[in-house]
């Protein structure tokens, strides 16, 4: 049987072997500190056990995993456009080859998981929905991938949400897009960012989230509310101390993200993320970036999530429809359940039997394409009447 590292790209494998200090990553949980996964916070020590599925490192790709899927029936081109803050947002525009450009069509914008880039999950969703006849766009959130923003990997929830509105600006300017029929999909952390955006941008006529993380709640409380207030204050104190050090010239520090190497102590949720981000299944390092810091936000900016409350006033999105998709085995399911409870009608919580959190990033045989197609088909067809 092959080893875990034999399934890792060569440059990343060498890095993983070289960075021994990463072995201590999850051991912080043993001291009562919460730890951050690529999509958010894990439980602290003593918290409830959390399920994680899809663990396949060392045994090949899980069934149906197809993150880098492309389609011969869809044309893709890179695009760049300005946000309201005059920052360039990078995206990919997907157009069905048989699209009648003399008519106006429904469109979708797709956001990637927190700490990822558009090449991870977002392109897949955009491609598959373009195959259903939609004009689609995947985007890189500011400070990540090809989008502008310094320092790289910074956390700025308002700017993340703004990038969805900027994408709607761009799509609305296309001659073959109907501005009255634009929807949005947010995967993982982008689920909370698109909810935040939709609350103040009624041009998003229908919104679906997949394996959503509430990045505010998970940073304040960790999964299952397992982080205490004192632990939260310690995280803040550490970030402020590092901020002062960086003001005086110290190099930037990064936090959380996905471990670079598995050990016997690695938490099951980290193994789930590792399976995607640190193997050929989903590993992608953007030009100019380092595999050492992919998925990792800067330490000093990550605390800004503590002031992020995307579900406050979520009911004001009504009468525009919301669809929350999550797996029955997803460690993140609490966030979709919370959003569904708070939202007003029309709303729907759709369960994918047997699916874990990361499964819905790329496992095309589990992702409910028919549900997404029916949801947007119904609500964007009638959006111009609202």
C-alpha cells in the first residue's frame, strides 16, 4: 500500500517532510485552545466528538471526487472587474456553448470555501450549472487567489461579501445576462459571505449555500460552541500581540488552515480537509503563493471574524428564496440548521444522506445537482416578477 505522502504533489511532499513544527498544530486543542480548520474552528479539548467522512488519504480519491472537472459543452474565460472599493476581483466566466447570445439568460455567481480559491470547488459548481444552461461565474475572494488585496490571505468579511455584489455588477453588464435573474451559490465559508451580501443586495434573487460555515460563529465559539469566552479572549490577545509585533517589523504569521502532514494525533476533521487540500484531489497553489500558507489566514486578521454576524436579520432576505444544503454526516451541519431556523419563508433545508462536509466540495455523485437546478430554475424563472 502506498503511503500518505505518495499521494501528495512532490513540492508539497517535500514541504510536509520539512515542516516538523506543524505536528504541534492540533495538540493545542489539548491545552484547551480551539484550533482552526480550512473551513473554520474545530472543537476544543473536551468538546463533543465530531464526525468526519471521506477519509481516503493513502487509498486514492473518494468515489465521485472530480474537483478539476471540465466540460466540452462550456466555454471558460478569465475575467477581472472592480469592486466598490476599487479592488480587482478575479473570476472565471462560464458560458454554455449553445447559448443564444441574442437573448438574456439567468446567471449564477459561485463562491469558494474559506481559505480556498476558485479552482477548489467553485469552478466545479460553476461548470456543472453552466451545463444546465446558466451563465455562471466563479470568483476569488479578495486577498486570495487572483484577486487583489494585501496582505495576502487577510480576513475581511465585508470585502468578501462585497465581491459577490461586484460579481453581480459584472454579470449585469453582460448583454446576454438578464439582470433580474441572477442567483448565487456559496460553498463552506462563502455560504455565510453570500448571505451577508444578499441581505443588502436584492439583485441576488435566489441564494443556495452548500456545507455552510458561519465564519463568525465558528471563530467566536468553535464547533458545537465548545470554545469558552476566556479561550476566545486569549485568541484575541495573541492576535493583538502579533499585530503590534508586525507593526514593529516582525514577519506576518498565519493561523489554522489545513495541516501539511498527518500524524497519529491528527483530528478526524483535519484529516477530512487534508484529503482535499493536501492531495491531488483538490490541491491548488495559485501563482505567487506558497503551499506552506495555502488555506491559512493571517493571524492578526482572523479575529475580524469575531465581529461577523451573517445570520442577524437573515429573515429580511425574504421573499427571495434560500436553499441550505448540508450532509447528514457534516461536522458543519449546525450552521445550515441555525440559518434555516432564523430565515423566513421561502426557505428549504436539504439533507444529503451520508455526506460529510468536504464531500459536497467535489463528489459529483453526492452533490444534489438536480436540487440546485430545480431551485434556480423555479425561482430565477419568476424572479423578474418580484
